[in-house]
C-alpha cells in the first residue's frame, strides 16, 4: 500500500505501518522462543539475541523519535498527549528489563532462558498493545488532528520525524527490521522510502545482518 496523499491520513498510515511491524515482530519472537528447542537457540545465541535486541532497540528509537518530533508539536497545538507519554514510561520499564536480560545473556550465554524471555515479552503485552492502538486510533485520528492542527504543520511533523529517525535511530538495522515484518509486496512501498534507499541501501543493510534476520517471518527478497 502506497503512502496517502492526505497529510493527516499519511501520518496515521505511517505510524500504523510501524506499529504493525512492531506487533508482528513481538509475536514472532514469542513464537520462536516457545516453539524452538532452547538448546537449538543456545547454539545460535548471538544471532538470536541480535534479532531480539533489534526489536528492543527499535522500540526505544521509535519512542525517542515520537517524544522529540511528534508529541511536543501536537501538544503545542492543543492535542492531549499526556496519556501517550505515561504509556511510554510504563513501556520503558519493560524495555529496561529486557535490555538487562540481553546484557546478562550476552555476557554469560549459559544463563540464557527461553522461559524468561517469554515472560519478559508477555509482561509488556498489555501496556504495549494498548499504546499502539491508542496512538493510531485516537491521537493520530485524522478527525482529531484536523480539529487542532493545519495540514502544513502535519507535513512538518512527518518530515521532522523522518529526519529524527536518521539521527536517533539506526536505519541500517531499523529499516530492514521493519521491512521484514511487513507482508511481502508491501515492504517495497514501506514509508515511501526514496528509490535509492529502497532498492540499493535496504538490500545491502539486509544482507549485512542476514544471519539475524533468519528468525523473521518474511524475507526482503
């Protein structure tokens, strides 16, 4: 699906794409951790933790971008963003716990536990999914936005968020990760990426870390 011509719908659409990929990846991590033998994952632990860590890192980057480029502008225009900020705080406590576990497992692979990983990812379910839904369906609902902010400001927010993604995030990891958690046929139009990124950089970045992307539900190819 291509980006929307209407700036209000496009902001919501872009956020929905990212949230859908985050949700898909969360489910895939749980599926692999529950269904694959723990000994098998231990034998390929660096790659497995690289995949899980990419999700944790992406979620943190995504929230940092929102808090710097989106929430302040919306708040200045009269939109109520306090609920989303509180949700971020709750989710970040889960992220901190995940990062601590990943650091421990990387330092001493013998401590890795699929059961503990599953517990960490199940614990974030309610806070995360409620937040993902609220942002798309309520905060970025085009009808709500039109009541507070003009189309020029919406375009500015979208453009600023994309710039912040380059500086705050890690496009070489974040973009392939998002793309391979987007159904085949849709990732080529993902977020309206420029042609050079879509057909040159994205495949190269994917190839660089292909050993960790093997756990994903889709391939970039």
